[in-house]
C-alpha cells in the first residue's frame, strides 16, 4: 500500500510542478511579448504607395469661375509640397502629364460636400496614378492660405499613402479645415513618421 500511495503522490507532484512551470512559462512569454510589442502608431496607411521616394506631381491649378491661375490656392499647394519635401524622406518635383503619375488640381466643383478629394489607381501595393482635387466652391482663392495649405497637406497625404486618423489635431483627420481651426498649420510628426515608414 505504501508503494501505491507513493506513486500517486509522485504523480501529483509532477502535475503540480508541470502546472507551476506552465504558469511560469505563460508569465514569461507574456512579459517577453509585452516588452517586444511594437509601439502604437498614430498614423494610418491607405495600403498602396509609390515605388520610389521620388514623386513627380503635375500641378494644374485652374478655376471654372475664377480665371486667375495663381494666388492663394497655388501658393498653398507649393507650401504643402515644400513641407513634405523638407520634413520627410520624399523628393517631390513638378512634372508634366508625361512624367507625373500624381496630378493636383483645383476648380469650382460646386456644392459637393467635400473641400478636397483624392482618387487613385494601384496595382498590388503600388500607386499607378493619383489625382488630388481641391474644391474652390468651399475654398475660393480668397481663403486663408494656411487653411488651403492644410487641405493640400491632407489630400497630398492620401496621394502619398496616408489614410484618415481620429486625432483631431492632425491634418489627416477626416476634415483638414477642422484641424486648421484647432491651430494646426503643418505636417504632424505622425504624418512624417507614416510617410517615412513607406519611403
């Protein structure tokens, strides 16, 4: 009888040791996972992006009601391009239709409900073409240039691979003019990080 009881106790001890090891293993694994988990990203990516850090953008600013081809809208576009060029790994150059897969325009598109809009085609994970448009119906040439720049930063962000974020003080929130009304005037660090993660 003693030998039989001993076997049972040994089995119970082994189970307890295995159980303790299992708990220790789970705790150790959880600690390792938590220590190596990637930091949270405050940017969101569309999915596709350009295959190179050099991007050619055709700028054809035109107006269906305002015949001026210069002014605040064009200056704001150039200021937005300069921000991306200065703060990210991108090299953005002007180009014509034959070299630019990225086109930017502004016109009075009417009461559409959108200040700016970007559409794109892609193959796999690479952009084939992008078109960003600013609606002069809501943002006429007389609009504050910094507000216009914010909308361009937002639309160009889509054309470079960024998606909307929920941070209200980020140009990539769903309405860039709302970020402007909260005092935002340039690229956020999250946008810079998102762009630099792709290029």
